[in-house]
């Protein structure tokens, strides 16, 4: 049992913990830097959108935007849109303005334009 205790004490010693932390520090900093920049940018955009609302309500709009950002990290496409609808309904029922929620939601949804490839048309049809 003594060998096990010695091994455990060695594992939790300050020198070993410091070495492990130092090895992981660069990766930890890299993992948090970009999301932090994104969240600051989101907060500033929401404050710009909701500048006419009371200050207390702005914090709830910021929370909504951060929840939307969180969903973009794990979902895409139609699933992401569905998640946004759920979040929007949750915050609308809590008393936030539907118009502001829509504007915030548009920050995250990339709308793709419809493009028609003329080569796909068959026959003598023409676009006017």
C-alpha cells in the first residue's frame, strides 16, 4: 500500500501539477481567445440593435444572442433554425420584443440567395 500512496503523492505534487498546467496552457488560451472575441462582438452588436430598450432588458437580449451563438457551435442548417425558433419563443414569452429578437437572430442566420443556372433549362424557354 505504501507504493500506491507514494505514487499518488508524487502525482499531486506541485511540480508535477505545474508541469502539466504549463504543457496545456497554450492550448487552453487558444481555445478561449476566439470565442471571447466573438462574444464581445455579439454583445456590442446587440447593444447597437437594442439601444432604445431599457438597459435592464438589454442584458436579456445579450443572453438570447449568446444562446444563439452557442447553438451555432453545435448545430447547422434546419436544425439550427429550429433551435433559434425555440429560443426566440422562450424569450418572447418572457416579455422581450419579437422585432428585436428577429434582428438579433438575423445576425447568425446566413441567407443564401437563389441562383438559377440557365444551362439547366431545356427547350426553347427564355428568361425575360
